[in-house]
């Protein structure tokens, strides 16, 4: 296979080869029975690579009408339920990551992504859209859960799934996390935002014997975590030296109607300065209290299984800082996701899943590309956004060469399909 040099540091497969590999993955994933549907996958991939809508790609191609393409994609995506598409994408993601991570120690990161929806919630969207705090003028969102592996400082996407309205997050964890337990990776710990601080989530990790670190929400001003941290800050938060971290047993009570018993975990407390240093980056998800006069240190907390080093505050705080790499995933997803105003949950999920697949291919390239002697592992200039632009250019060339017009007796005009002879 020929290779080209990028910035004289890393030898990579040429962009047309990588674009063909991604398109082949999508075609095999969809089991496309005919050429037209295979070409529809190419157009859908181009919307993600170009961060564009279907209409914009159609205008660039100047062959198909947008109505014909929507009908083709609706038939393609409607050929199987969305649960089947989710499973197919997760098999493809794991196929890229498993050869690299099998038998290796990894840290798994879980996160939720909420994409705003400004339309009316009706029909199938009632069971799909989740509510939440206002964001970009929207209060309803398409929510997705991603699980990634943190390995040698890099983030590798392993699984993606929907998080529907009224669905417990623990059910999504069971659906996405179960295949990862049998993937051959050695899981050192699971890291999750404060959304994972529920009895159902923590109980799943305990039942499966999995180590975990979850940000503890600062709730319960009288008897909860907030009351405990406020008392510690009142006693130790005003001293000059950093207070010692501590770990203690803590009992969580389940949500009403869950039918689960109370769960005992380890509450690990560490400290951070109230006034952060210039070079310090903080995890925004850790809910912080208001500052009192004379306060120097603020207490932050996590729920852990308490095993091994996870009972020590300094070690937990240092590992959880590595979760900040998840923040870059939002920017990467935004740089490789198609634009749409569609109300179809299948189409929206496929766009998000394709963006995660592109990130998986990027991670695969980082590990597969041989390094040149004398340059070590310097790959900082191998940005995803640059590769996406190269693949988008290859996609435009591919569409110009392979895309064919629909048959003369199948021309879409508005909402009607009429014969070419009648026209």
C-alpha cells in the first residue's frame, strides 16, 4: 500500500485510500443491496466530512435532487430499527479499537452529549427527546452516550448509543458496557461525570466487579455530600497549607420507584485552591460551592469503589483530571458531524455515529502510522480537522466520478414521483 509523508514526521496511507476504507465500512455496515444506496452512503458521509447539510452536498454534486436523496436515505435507514443501527456502529467502532487495545490496560471514560432541538415535540419525538437546562435557546435535546478508552494519553471511541426520554442511564451503560467487558481489554477504572452518580449506575459497576470513579454532585445541604463538604471547608478551608485528602464510607439512597436497596460506596475528598493558577484547567462538571470570606481551599468529592489506590484522594484527583480530554471530543464531533433540521431520530443518530466513526479512524491512523527515525512520536500536527478536510476533498472527487442520475422513469418532483414519459 503506498504511503505519503505528512509534515515529514508520520507516514500515512493516502487520503483517497482512507476515504475508500471509511466508505466501505459504512456500506458493509448498512448491507446495501444496490448501487444507489451505496451512493447514498457516500453522500451522507460527505455531509459529515464537509460539515454540511444534504441540500448543500446535492448542490455541489448537481446530479440528484434533494427529494430523491431523502427518499433513498429514508428507505435505507428505515430498513432496520435504530437499535440495529446502534449495534452495527458499535461493532464497527470496536473493530477499529480492539486490535490496538486487546490485552492492554485502559481507563474507560463515559459521557453524555446533548444536541439541541428547536422544533415541536410530537409523534415519535415524545419518546426520544430529553429535557434539560436551556442551551442555545433550546430546552429539548437529542441525547447520546459515548464510551471511550484513554490509552497513553489518547482517546479512542469504543461505543455510542442513544439516551431516550425516561430511560435510566444505567440501562444505556448495560447496553454499551457489556460488550466492552468481553473485549479483552484490562479495565483499570471507569470515569464518569456526575450524571453517573446514581445507585443504579454504581450498583452495576459493583455487581460486575469493575473499579469506578464518579464525580459526586454537591447536593444535600443538610445531610448529603454538600453538607459534608461544607463542614470540611469550615474546618480546614482557611488554612495556608493544603489540607490532607480523606476517604470515608458513604451510603447512597436510590431514586424513588427504582426498587433498589441503599448502596454503600467510598467518598473520596480532595482539595483545590479557590483561586486557580494561570495554567490550571478545571473540570467544569464538578459542582463548586460559593466562596466564603477567608476561604483558601475548596473541597471536591468523588464516589469510588475504594479498592487499591482509589481510596486515596490525591491519586483519584490526578486520574480524574485526565478526563478533561473528553472536552476535546465535543470540538472534534462538531468538526465532523453533518448539519440537519430533520425530525427523524434514525438520521440524527447516524450522523452522530458517523462522526464518532471518523474519530475512531483518526485514532487508528495515529497508532498504525510508522514513525520516522529521529522524530520519535511527535504527531502533534496530525489534527483530525486537517484529515477531515482532505477526506472531504476526496469525497467530492469520488461523487463527481461515481454518482449517476436516477433512471428516466424515476424523477422526484416535489412530493410526487412521476414518469419520465409523462414529463
